């Protein structure tokens, strides 16, 4: 069967086409037949489209005007045309899977998309305003492009639905619980995939492992995994809570927000912009939300000025401090640790962040192999042989995880 996966972001739309045999789901991610990406300018007036195939076909083009749906149509048409052709017709696609960031309390597993599901995704947009609306746009675009093809929603919050109440409920008035104000957690598709891949790499039983997954990209979160289930995580009611991120603040004293509202004439909109787009690495360094550029600013003599360098160093120091503190909190949730996992853009590619993080945990017998850490590891154990805790770098594959959930749901539905 052929499964198309759409992974929508606020300024991009990534897509993959997988072909999976009906009989069994592969234990490891295969290479997609086709991969496409749309990147929009700020006003969505121009779309940059990039496509590549498993056989080496490539395409790059810019489209001006039109709508996001037209851009998606243009990208999907490369599936059966010219040098990027991998199928004869779009109707060969059996299922389309979508990453949906927020599923609330009602959607804990992947589901076939119906009108009720679409309404729920729309209703939850106030909790994930940068993500749920664009996910819904993708669903509706596929309805126009592929007709009544089966579509599946995979929810980023679903994996964290196993959080115990003590970890999920905020210590505010109990009415918050009744209003659905609680910690949902995010990056769940990535955390679940990495926890499963970790035990494959280690050759162990998932039910016996205590894992901490460090998903470090532009958005950052930790998850404590015990017996294959999420029991603690750093993101909460929204993706702003927790670790310092690229442009998000992570957790701050809520009294600061009250102070800014009362005494500095901040509007709700300005606070939202501040916390989500002008904080984190970008806000502290004054350089960038990209860890690579912050790192370069730290090490480049004369970058902007001495103050710019010191601010970049401060951003690094805060990032590492908060990451270490978060891991420490996860240790207490788990009562120990069998493996520490790094994933996503920073986690997979920054040897310096991995080393700075691991240096703090020698007291639990964790010991990094410095040479392996520098060798661009992928799906590899980089702990020293005598380390009491394994240290893994795993390439997160959310798209494949969504495809796998689509395959399992498709088989279940067909067998009913």
C-alpha cells in the first residue's frame, strides 16, 4: 500500500510517500519513494518547492501568488510527472496521514478523519494556533485533490496521554481541570518513535527500560519514558512551557506576565509574540534562533561587538543550564536512568550540546565517548564502554512513525 504523509508547520509543509507491503510493517524506517517540501514566505505569497525521489530525481521551483492549496497541488503533481515521477496516478495513494499537534483529551490515538474529527481539530486551534489550523488546511486540501481517500490524524499529544495526574494537572484551582486546562505535552510522535528505536538499538525489552528523550530542535522538550509509556514531559498546556527554545521562552514566572500587563501596557497579542517569537536563543543572544549561529557568534572574534558575543555565550549557558535541570527532574520521575537519547536538529547535530549536557551527570555513572560524539553519529550508542547509562543519538522519523500508524489503523479498519 502507498501512504502519503503530510507534516504541516506554520511556514512549511513537508510530505513523504512510502510504500509498505500489506503483510508486515518493517521494523526500521525505509527510504521514502518521494519527499517534497513547500516553504512559504511570511505572507505566503511565494512558495519554494523542493522535491527528491529515492531514485535520484530532483526538482526545485518557486511559485508566486495562488493559494497554499494550489501550492500543495503543484507539489503533489510531481509524484506522477517528469523526473520526479514515482507513481502513474495520484489515485494509487491508499491513505494520507497528517501530523496534528493538538488532540486535546479526546484524541489519544490515531483516528480516521471524519467531519467530527475536523471540527475537533478546529476547536483545539486556540491551544495550538500556529499548527492546528495549517494541519486542517492540509486535510481540506487533500479532500479537494484526492477526493474521498482515507485520511488519518496522528496527534502529537497522544503519546503523553499516559501522564499520571500528578504530572499532568497544574496546581491552580480545580476548575482548571474541568475546563481542560492541564499539561498535554507535545512532540509525542517523535518521543514515541525514539523510545521504540532506542530499545531496538540496545536490543532490550521496552518494558524494562527507563529513558529520557531530549527532542532538541527549534522547539525543545524532554520526555521520561518508563515501560514504553510517557510519565513526564516538559511541554504543557501549550508548546511554550518547559525548556528554553529557539525563539520560545520556555517556562517563566507567570508573575512576570502579570507585571508586564499591569505596569508596561503590554497587550495579550504582544505577550504572545514575545513568548513565542522573540525569546529563547533569539531573545537572549540577539543573534538568531538557530543554535549553529549562536555557537558561531560565541566563537567568532569581533562578531557584531563584544556585547553580542557575551549575549550569545549567555544564551548558550542558559540553554544548557535549563536542559540539565530538566533532565535532573526527569531522573526523579523515573527513579534512575538506563539511556539518555538526543534527537531532532540540535540533538542530532550538535556534539557540543551533547557533551555539555552529559558532563553534568557523571554522578550517576553516565560517561560520554568523546570521539564517537564528534563523528556525526546516527542511531548509535555514543556512551563510553564503562558508562552506567547508555547515550544514544537517534534520527527522529516522525513521517515514518505517522505512516506506521496509518498502516496499523488501515489494517484494523479493514479487518473489522
